[in-house]
C-alpha cells in the first residue's frame, strides 16, 4: 500500500464511510432503534431519519403535472456527545461520519468497523451491495489569487474570450475507474467569501464500488483500503504543492 502524506491541518470537514446492504423482511425500524442501547454511552443522542422522493410527471392531455411522493422514516441518527461523530442506521445500510477535526484513517476506519459490528447484530444484513468513502475538503485559498489551477488542477474553465471573473459555480464529474472496479464522483463549488483574505473552495471526493456478496465474508473491509488509496490519488493528483503548503 502507498504511504500518504499526513497534514497537521488537513482540510477535511467531513469524512464518511458508507455500506449499503439488503436486510431480511423481518427487520423493522425497532430493530435499528435497539442498536443504540449498545452504544448509548458513546452516542447518546438519537434522532429519526427519513427519506423522501418527489416525482413530477406530465401525462398526455393533462393540464397539471402529477406529483407522487414516496418515502418516510427509514432509520436513525446516533450522535456522539460532542456532535463530531454521527452514525446512520438505515433500512438500506450504515454510514459512519466524522466531522472536523479529522485524526487519521486508522482511527476513523476502526471506529466505523466497531460500530458496524453492532449494526450487524441488530439489523442482521444478508448482503453487502455497495461500499463508499466520501471526503469533503474545504480549501481556503488566499487572495490575491490568479488562477484556481495554482491550487487545484481539476477545476472549471471559462472560454478565453469571455470575462474571467466568477462569483459562484458548481461542477460535478463522474469518472469510472475500471481497473479498480470503482467510480469516482468529484463535486466542486465555492462558498461565499466571508472575509477579503480567503476563498473557501469545496473539493468533495466520493469513491464507491458496487458489489454483491454475503456479509459474513467481511472481505469488503480490505476493499476500503483500496478505495482510500483511490480517494487519495484523486486528492494528491488534483492539488498542487502550493495548495498542500496550506495544510502543513
């Protein structure tokens, strides 16, 4: 495995580890709610979680669109006392997230793996269908700034004949990585400038692998190491030495 540079002031604002699963038909929300009893000392706060989807369809000869709403309660959030670590126990899977400050991969992974053990006990998933890592980075680029590419090389470009000023943007790239049987999603945007000295640049990296094998095999934890390497490759190959100096 490659050795990655570790930064004292890493720009990570949130790291997420996600495992999608299939559950037996006998499992209900009460099973997921019961999970908190095993982790309540570390994750004392509980909040219901819901998912909602709205579909708008205009049918032939109709004068108004048909709106269909689906979804409803699908799990729970369990949050640590300091609000820095959040667990999502859902009917379709499990997510562990860590807010800033982020320590290191090993700490993050091991906590997720331990809590996953409780999810298995209460939700009894049969199959893992997807695994993912997502890291949201907030890079504070100092002014004066000549070009985004002085800091981040994967960025939007404006045609040279157009004015080069930009007050806001959102860019999304979906990049297949067939050699790793994975997909990379890069989302970039910028937040409003609160002071005149820095521009908050959001560099959101999401890597995932769609799969299907029994939970009992547990081999996907090794595959998270591969996804982490892919995520790091995207980060290090998309940032310049000048940007990385900001995290030292």
